[in-house]
């Protein structure tokens, strides 16, 4: 079965945020994310280096304010999520208000945290300068639309379903 249909589930420690940031302190989460801004995280499936931008950090913070505790806890695992996320699709930027990116790529990561299964939908914006990260987190039971999306790409193998310009083979 294709890794697009069945990405491995990452077992994540729900307490990993401790010592990195305070769960209910906005400034603490913001400082943690800003400390990661200089990191270049490599995705093992596409071999692309992905960074956090200022706008990406703003989006992550906004989502953290509206999506609750599990989302905040997942932020402690961004490097591992980015490393293991599986590419599913891309599309050109059609929004004239977002001039910095010429393409958006979607990736999935299945995680288990605090005994529950979740699907992380990661959006990576591609610009001249590189790749920049944003994520959404869904309870698996609430992500039926992702099953439909997976069905769309399920018949494609790695070569047909990797980002254009990706030279490396996947690391399975």
C-alpha cells in the first residue's frame, strides 16, 4: 500500500511541551515558535528543507488560540511532524493577496497523542526563498474529507505523486 494512503502513525508524548513552553501562556508559545524560526527541518519523503516564517508562526499561533490544548501540545513536535509528513498534493497560488508564494503543497501526518489518533494536515508554501510551514490538526474521526482526498491520490505511486522537481527517492 502506498505511503500516501497509510503513513505511519507517530507516537507523540503529550507532555513534551514541558520545558519548551507553558501550555496556556501565549507569549511562551510565541517565544518557542520564534526560537525555531532559524531551524531548517528536512522532510524525509521529499528531501526538502522547510522553515518557519514569521507569517507561518502567526498562523500557528492563531490556530493555537482557536484549536485548544492538543494543538498546542503538537507544536512541541513540529520538527518530527515536518520530518515525517507525507506529500499528497500541490496547487499553484491563485490568491493575488498572497504574492510571496507561487505554490502550496499539502502533506499528511498521522499522530497519536494522549491516547487519541489525529491527522495533521500540513500546508507548505513554496517561494523563491524556500518552503514555509503551516499546519492544521484534526481528530481522525472528524477528518472524513481527508479520506476522500486520500482516495483521490491513492492510486498514484511515489513517482507520480511527489512534488515537481523532487529529485530524491523516498526514505521508507
